[in-house]
């Protein structure tokens, strides 16, 4: 196992130098360390609510009250511009800033003819009522160069400008799937309690059951594969008018496209370092996928920096990620999975360099899994957690879209510092507990027998077969089967499942037993790579461990004179593609040595776009952001002809 693990988000914040708090023991499947629990600095110094606390200034502009926040006295300027920029002419929402002020939000300049790009007060829509309320997007730039983006709707003209209720997040289109073609879920948030409504052409109005800040409105009565227009309103404010396609019927294949990406946490500077997200790259990938007519977007985890102690900070980072995806998400669904950076922790000072990190408790409200589920709206059909562990709901799930069946799994569940798992309980990076594996196997078996399903895609964060950057962890751990999950049974910390190599091989045996799995998609390694895995691929089986130490010493690292070559697994009946696309903005990795060979490895920023062709084939093309085609496979299913009986 690795002896040292770096947690950049924590180290950069100086977390381990923070104030100390006494430990309160908690019941559950982990043993609470007896060390002092540490409090420390966080990535975002302001909450979502504080970021939108806008008030009147002088009738011409607006002001933001930062008193009592972590940004008090730290903001160098506030830049602003109409939002969404040129709505009614532009077909994709984005922010654009023109004027920056020291301590207020510029508004009245954008009502001047020379700068009125949105045609206010009527807007640029054919019908003025189809345009959103007049809204300013603003960006706080700190003395350190950090960015925080918000928006505020307003009414009035020069001399009488005042803020009104604002849609601060969304609207976002969710739960468009063939499992229920008649429904969809539209979510949005406002800065004030109000009664939300959604008008859908041909169907009428759908409303909140009660006034609220967080709005989740279910649309019903949709017909399959039909375009609908909708508009959100909430008391005195409204969104623009958007359109979406309802889901196709199960099995219907009229040319479906979906994008996949992973690993969009912060880069080094500028818009690459935005509230825990690489906004510059991620927003461009989302816009590019929109322009290439992707019907939905699948994301494989590591959305954010994470590794924070603060639930508010964790939420703020997830909201930054949603902000980068908003333009796509207005009209097409997004389905994210959890990664190792979607980590919210308690930290205990044991005197080591990084301390002991454990999934934050109480699990039902404060765990990474709980807050992830609260911020996203994914299907709730995952397995039931046992033993008092965090819920799988909305971080492990499946759904169907036309002829495609998607399975999102979580191999970063219930995480504890890898080296401390056997002492306190939890799961190491890359691990899947048996209860989740049981569910995955059942989902694959069900899909295999469903005639409406032609293709299956599984996705998660950690590569099953790494190739560069994480060969000493994820689901390989350089052949170390001693890595496993542990739980506290009330008396002792005991294994909660088999070793990582056995776990990996069980997962892939289920994958390879299906003639419908087109690919398993992952990230974590900051590159794109594609690997064919079949019964001839040297992957490592536990019979290779000839000395019985639990490690397949395939490269001689454990003992050069006692190499244990990695063998193929004869149980891998059907050849299957393993794709990793952790190339959505994070710092890059390069190729490393592994028992298996890759077909291609690229460290460029890119994303794969998949397309069904209506003839039983499904292609993938990997696009770089500068327009280069990095990889193309005309039919991912072609190798399935080689399945063994």
C-alpha cells in the first residue's frame, strides 16, 4: 500500500494548522479515533446565501453585503454584465462581464443604449414575456485572484433600480429517461422564499406544493421523444424560455448521442481555479457537447476539489460545478457519479503529516454521500446500505435512455485514509463493498435479459484497469490484494469484504459475462485512455501470488528475484472496452507501466462523444477542445462477436 498520500485541497488550506475541537464518539460501523478532531480553513470563504445577499445602493446600482463573511475586506473588485448574455439571440446561456467596480455591482450602464446588449427592458425575444427578468451576473474577484460568481434580478430604470427575487441556480432539467418517458424534474433555487411555477407548452402549469427556496417541480404527461418548451416563474421573477426533448421509448434508436467526461477540479490559476472547479475547461466542454448535439451528459466523478471539513464549502463547490454545466443543463439532462474528490471529512490529529481522514458524520446528514444526494437529482434505485453506513441513494443508480442502459457505481464510497482503514474502518480508494457488487450483478443480469436494451455502459471514478497516474491505487493497487474494506463490529475492526484484486475481478467477471456492455467508463487518471480487456489480457489473478503474501509481484517491486507475472483471467468471457476520460481540466498524468497494454493514451484536454447508429452499432469519437479528433472507434460492439460460449 502507499505510504504517503497527498491531499492538495487540505494542504493548500493549511487545514492541519487549524483550531482543535474535542472528539465526540459516535456509534456506527467505524471506530472513532481518540485523537483531537481538527477544524481548519476551507476553499470557499462565503456561503451560497451570502453570495446572493444583494441590496439597493442608490437607485442606479446594487451592493453586496459581505460583512461578517470570510470575504469581508478581501474583495478587490466586482465585475458585472447582463445575464444570460444576449438572451433571445444566443442559444446557450453564459455570463459576460464588462465593468468592474471596487465595492458595488454596476447596473445602470447596461441600460444605456451603447451597452444594452440584452435590449432591456423588453429583451430580444420575439415575445417579451419569453425573456427572463432583467438580471445581472456578477463576479467577485478577491485580492488573491479567486473568483465567486452570482447573479441578481432587478426591476426599475435609472434612479429606481432595486433587486427582486432571483433564480440563483437553474433551472436544471433532470430525470429525463426512458424508464418513465412521461415525466421530467426541473429544479431551481431562489434567494427568497417564493411559490415556483413551470409553464409547459401543451401541458399547462406545474407548481410547487408550497413556497420554498429550493424548488423541485415534477412535469408529467409528456409524450415520448417530443420537444417541449418551458419557462420558470417564482412570484415577481422569471427565467427565459427553454426547450427540451422528452425521453425516447425503451429500445427506440433514432441516433442517440451522449457525452462523457470526468475530473474537472481546479487547475492552477485564473478561471481554471474557480470555487473548487476548473470553470474554464468544464464550461467549454459542456458548450462543445451542446453544439455537437449530445442528448445527455454523463460525468464520472471528481467534479470538485473536495477534501473539505465544511458541509457549506462542499455544497459551494458542487454549486460551482453546476454553474459551469448550466448552459447544457437547461435543456438536456446531466447524470454525475461520485469521485474521490467528492470527499467531506472529519480529520483527527494523530501527529502524522495529513492526519486521519474519515467520511464525515453523522452519515444521514453530513456525509459526502448525503450532501451529494441533496445537491443532485439522480434515480433513487441503488442498493440499500447496511450496517449503518452512508446511503447509496443517488450516488449508485441505473437508468435507461432509448436502447442504452447506464449503471452508475461508486468505488469511492465510505472513504477513510487508505492506510488507516484496517485500524478504524471504512473503505480504501477504489473499493466496492459486496452489497454494491450484488446490486451491480443483478442490474447487469436484468439488462442482459431485456430485449429493449442493446448497449450497457457502466461509469464511476476509479479506473478498473489504470494506465497512468494511479497504478498504485484505484482498483489495482499494484497487485496488492491485502487492500480491503473494514468495519467496526462493536468490539473489533474486522474485514468487510474480500481484497481489492478479488473485488476487481468479480466486478469485471460480471461485466465480461454480458454481451451488451459496450464500455466501462472511468476517470481519476488525468488523461484519456482506451484498453481492450479480454480472456487473453494479463490482468492478474490471485493464483499468481505464489508466495502467499497477498501481493501479485508482477513487476518485481516487492522482490526482483521473485517476480509473479500477471496472468489473464479465463472468466472474462466477452471482450470489453475500458475507457478512462479524466481529462476535463485537471493537471495531467502520463503513461505508466502496467501488465496490460492500452490502445491509446493522451494527456490532452478532451471528452468522448458516443453515438448510436440505428443498426446495432455505437461509435465513440474523442474530441480535444481545439477540435482535434484524438480517438475514434466506429463500433464498440464489434469485439462482442468474439464472446466465448
